[in-house]
C-alpha cells in the first residue's frame, strides 16, 4: 500500500512538474468578423495537437491592432506572435522590432508559398523573411450579369481574356444607359486609409508607373510620371461623367440597391456580393489598362514574431502549424481570402478547380504586384492615397501627384535614405 502511494505521489509530482514547464505562448490577431471563427478553430486545433508536447497557445483578437502594436513596440510589452499588416513589415524590421522567421519555418512551407506572398514578407537588405501571410488578396471587377447582358457587354472569363481600356470604357458607356443603373462603376470611394493606395496602385502599375522607383527608392518621376498622370486623368474623366459612385454614395450601391453595375474591390466582399446578387454575380478579371499589361494588388495581415519574445522557437512552432496546408485552406474557406500556399488551393472549395473564386486565385498567381517593401511605406501609401482622393474630387492631377512625390522623397531624405536602402 505504501509503495502504491509512493508511486502515485511520484506520478503526481511528475505531472505537476510537467505542467509547470508547459509553455503557453500568447498570440495577437486581428479582430475581424469573418476571421473570428477561424481563430477560435486555430487555437483549439493547435492546442489539441501540441498540449502533449508542452506547448499551448492563447489566441486573442485585438481591436485597433495597429495602435496596440505601436504601443507594444514602444513599451516592449508584446505577445510571442503577432499579426501585422504586411506592407508595414519593412518599417518594423528597420526599427529593430521583429525577429527573422527563417530559423523556425519549414523549408517545404517556404517553397510552397505564392511568389508575391514570399516577396511581401522578405526584407531585401538581408534577404530574410520577417512576416508570412496565410492568405493572399486581390482586386477585380464584380459585375451584375443582368445589367451586362442588357448592355450587350462581353464578359471576360480569364486573366488573358480581360477587357482592354477601350473595352472597359465602352462597357461603362453602355451600362450608363441601362435602366436601373445610376453609376456604371463603384471604386469604393467610401473606403479610406490603405484602400486608396492598395486599390488604385494597379491602375499605375499596369501602365508602367508605380508608387515609387524600386531601385532608386525615389518617387519623383515614377508616381508622377506621364503614364501615372494619364491613367488617373482617365479616372477623373469617368468621375466627371458621373460613371463612378461618389464618396458619399455609401457601401452597398452594387450589392444593396443595385444602382451600380460594376464594382472594383477585393475578395473580402465575397459574402455580401453573393448574398445580394446571387446568380447575377459574375467575376471579371482586372482590365488591361495600358496595352496588354495587368496588375492586381496582393497581401494582407501576416504572422510575425516580435524581437522581444522570449519564446521564439515555440512561436515558430505555432506559425508553422497556422501555415500548414490544411490550416491555410481552412482560412480561405472560412474568411473568403485566397490561400497563400499552392498546395492549399486544391483543398479549398471556393478557390480550387471549378470553385466560384477560381479567377481570384488565378490573378493572385499570375498578376499580383507586392506593395513596396520599404520602411517609408506608411508615408508612400498615405501620400498616394491622399492624391487619389483629391484627384477624384476634382483636383489637378499633376499637382496632386507632384505633391505626393515630394512628400515621399522628403520623408526618405529626412531619414537619410533609410539605411541600408540608400545603398544603390
């Protein structure tokens, strides 16, 4: 009896010691309605797979996460894993806030990523990855099939089959005459912040311009180039013709009262559009705004490890799990975003072969352009976004783009070129 009690006591002590050694890593994620069910599932699945190995995770959605991250970086009080907006990665790395992920990521995972997702997470000065997104995003045209048929407009079905600029303008002109259509096109001017850069950069990029020269890291001559001025003048002309939903038009002109025939927006609107238009919903690839070139934006919120984390290896275990093929496919089908891993796409009901979102996956793989991976990106984005909004509200196109170029270049100069980005 005494021996039995001794063995029981020893087992209890061993279990207690094991529990004491168990690591609970903390994870901050975005607080989105569509993402919340996924993160609940992720925490449960990770803990079920890893608690016997002595690792568990507490996943916490954080409202206003950008503000929380800024405060956390200043105070050095951050969790072991964070989600950050992909284009902000370079600024965080430049200021010494993130740990490189390469020592902790599986090689098979890295080779399976979409190229633009790998580019988004790579810091060019040292070639290391500091963030990794479970999904990709894209922007295309969503159409009301009923209106398009009434207007006699051809509906493209693949990236190669996309409208030219001439065809696009002809479609807008015809749609403007269809009964029930107040505006042929919604560019989501009711959005603010990153959308104005993310959503409108492809117009420039498909015409050979960009937000900044990615070799010299100077904006003058690129964001305000003749090609950039020309395409944004075209958009301004469309606005003057009353072809574009105004900023005051609200969010649901396309899927709500159906007074807009087309909308240029991303995959996050999938559920609202499907619920609003049902069988009349059709996806149309990004147009060829200049010649045969196309561009779509990419990327989004990404996993990263703060430099201050004391549990980097365990944080890496969590990120590898969250980036597994199965989890990436689940993220896609629960949230509506495009899988970031090639092997996950066939597993997705939405984005796999024959799925309703197959065109989005095609765009992400073929014409995605990563946002500039540079510490000045927050200034680049805001300066260009402000210019776009002012232009579509009637301001002089060249003056606004000159102003944006000047603001970007002054910020880079004030930071001495953001070394080592100043090394040509």
